[in-house]
């Protein structure tokens, strides 16, 4: 599952490499990407409670075949 390079993930999220975590789950054919949220979830300033805005950006990303 190496078709989604770390450099693309960093460019998309603006997250420094040391804070970006990637989990390849081959049994589920899934890549989980974890990085710090700009605002803590549940904070009154949080406008993306479930990270859906980030998921949309990833869905639009082109992945090498």
C-alpha cells in the first residue's frame, strides 16, 4: 500500500513529518492517517467534529495506480 507517499500527505495537511502517523492495514485494504487537530475535538471553536473536512481532501487526492 505504498501508493500514497508521505510527501503528499504532508503537503495536503501541512503537518510536519514527525507529527504525521500512518497505519497501513492490509487486511482491510485501508490506510489510516493520524495527525494533530488544529483545535481539540469538542472545543467550541471546533467546526469539524469528526474530521470530515480532512477526509474530503484525502478523497480528492490522486493516488498512483
